């Protein structure tokens, strides 16, 4: 788009050409990502996922598992501790040390392994909820640009890194403030625990810890939902496309329109050549006489005559020229030519409704041939 703009100065007026090129904005990412772009990003492992949400669910699963299994874990550890102290007077040798090591492994399996399984299961379910099932090895591939120190330094100070830093500081500030306010109210009860034995003080300590944990997790869940929304928005912004990107993608998927047009033109030319090669084999050409031409062939044993070529206007002219050069009879029959052109495709047999009219034309042609050779 070009326009003229007149600049008027206090001293003297002047006219200068001003060019406004819309192509300058062709590269702006203003278009929604297409389904192909989203699919390609997913294949590359580029999927929106919130680490905060995964962490919130994992912590929730871990604390719930500890609260549910805490009594059993306490009993196992208490019984094993009593067993160890009751057998301290035994001999210390390789066999006793090995037995002690195996007993510790068994206790860890009974106490820690169930919690680890629950945490792993919750983490897996959370990732499936966010990402779904997506197997790809492309993120594991070696990329030389990752070893570029300049690019790595740029990633450290990128906009994404700055946002992550702000998020981390905000999370620490909010959760830290809440923990401080909660413990400030509970700190007055802590000296009372000094007068209680371990079995009596543990439930009180557990109530404080789990109460604090669930309140912090409630805040963490709200923050993780906001982070999940932000990750989806950032992922979408990163995949936004320009109009030129959409054109290039269309060319890749559908093919270049110019190339497709040339291919179709070449296909039409080849089909025309094949059809014209069949015209000399015809018995008769039925014409309109100028707009339509249909070539018919009938051989002994055929159920009905076959249309081996047909055309309109220029193609009809070509068919008639080829037929004249090959000595094929040309018969003018306007209704029959129109009917054959509209009802029968190339390679198909004449329908029964047109048998009589076609038979009359073929009989006329055969009589002409008989007179010619008589």
C-alpha cells in the first residue's frame, strides 16, 4: 500500500512520498497454532506441564500416606529398636553385621517402600493428567547447539528464566510467611512437650506437622493451578504463527498450488493423449455438430457399444480432426450427442435407453462402409 503524505513546515511546504509496507507485519505471530503445529510440538515433547502441580500432588500423596501408615511405621521402628538394644551384648562379627544390615533393609522396605510407591504412583498419575500418553525420544537426542556457551548464557538471562525466578521468590515469600504465622501460634505449646515421654509427645508433634502441611498444601495447590494456566498460555504463545507460517505449512501439507496445478495440467494432457489414441479405433463419431463429439466403438461379442472418447468445444474439435485423419465416420445427431455426453463416461457402455438411437447410427455407418467397398 502506497500513499502520499504532505508535510507542512512553518517555513515552506513540501511533498514527500511515504511508503507503508504491510509485508513488514507479515512475520508477526498473530495467528492461532494449527492442529499440525500442535501435533508436531507434542511429538517433540513440547507439551505444557506444570512442575508446581506435580509437586503439590506428590507432597499431598506423601503426607496422606505418612498419616495413614504412620502408626504402623512407628510400631515397626519401635519394635526393631527394642530388638537392637536387647541384643547389644552379642558378639560382633561378619555374620552379625550382615544380619543387622539385612534387618535394616527389611525395616526400610516395610516402612519407606510403601510411601515411595504411593508417591511414585501419584506423580505418574499427575503427569498423565497433564500430558497424557506421549512416547517420544526426540528430547533425548544430542543437539550440538546445547553445548554453545553463549546460547546457554542467554537462556540464563532469558524472559522465561526471569519469570521462573519471580515465581520461585513469590512462592518462598508466600509459603514462608504462612509458615511463620502458623508456627508463631504453636510455638507457645512446644515447652510442654519437654514434660512428656516420646509416645505421648509424638501425636502432638504429628498434629502440628500435618496441620501445617495441609494448610501449606492448600496454598500450594492454588499456586500450582495458576502456574498450570500460565504454562498452557506460555506454550500457546510460543506456538503462535504468522500468516506466512500458515502459508508455508499449507504448502507442506497440501503441496504448492502452482506445482499441483502443473501436475493436474500434465495429467489432463496425458489423459487427452490417451483418449486421442483411441479415436482412430472408433466406428463412428456422433457430433452436435460443433459443441459435442462422442466416439463409439462396437466389436463382436460386446453387450453394447462403448464410449472410448468424448469432448466439448475444443476437445470435440480435436476428436473430429483426429477422426477425419483416421478415416472414421462422423455423424451429426444433436440429441444423441448431448445424451451420450451427459450420461456415459469414457470406458462405459451405452445405456439401454439409447440402444435404438445408437443402433440406427451404427447401421447407417455400416451401410456407408458396405457401399464404399462394394
